[in-house]
C-alpha cells in the first residue's frame, strides 16, 4: 500500500515501526537478556511488553491478531506481530470505530496513535539502551513523544507508564524529553 492511501493511524504506525523494526533487527543475539532501562525488564522483555499490550488492546476490542508470536527470536516475533497490526490499521472503519476510552469517548485509531504508537517511540530508546546501540530521534519523533506525554497529564506517571520525570543533564532536546519520561540519556 502506498503511503498516499494510508489513513493517519496506519501512516503514524509505519513511521514509528520502521526504525523500531530496524533496531530490533540489529540487536545482537547476546544482548536480548541484558537489562533495559525499564526496572526489572530485559531488552527481550521490552519487546514482549510492546507485543502484549498491543495484543491486549486489539483483542479487547474483538479483533483477531492471531497467536502470540514466539519471542525466542525477538526480531522474527516482532516482524510477525507488527505485520498483523499494520494490516489491521489499514482498515479505515476499524480505526474510526468509537469506544469509551480511559480519557473518555474516542476511536480505536486515536487511542492507538496516542498510546501504542507513542509506546513504539519511547520503547525504541529502552531497547537501544539495553542492547548498547545509540539511537537519535528526529524532531518530529520528539514532537510526538512530547505531545503524547502532554496528553496523559498526571497519568503519565501512573504505575506501568513512566517513572517520575528526572532532571536533564543538559539542554539537549532529546535528553530533556527522555528525562521527562523518567529516562536518563547516556
């Protein structure tokens, strides 16, 4: 499908997924069980978290995302999972379907963009850090990360979302955004 015919949700997913998939494919096999910046989680656990939360959200709305992929090979499992999600998100009716969300009436697409695509960006950092791979975000990605953080309000720091914000060590924008999300740039 060309990007010109993609709905906004499918396009945003593709934009966030492409660099994440490339990063996951670049992780050395010996790095998957290294600790990530997420307390108590390995780099593999971060991928499992993304897969499981997306699956939970989509199946909770009655959608078939197939069997959970085997994450023994996280890169192969991720590619399988994200291809299924991408296919679902091309359905305009699906992404426009209304439901009662955590913050009130919304659509499946709006929630997917607000949280699950935002999660792809944020956890790209965590996977990269656990694997020892440098990562830089574009200004557009940092804009999305900040907009997502703003949309959560105080819920940003609920258990299971982000650790409390930290003081940035410099005036670097990426470092400031990550610090707001409870992450220390290295």
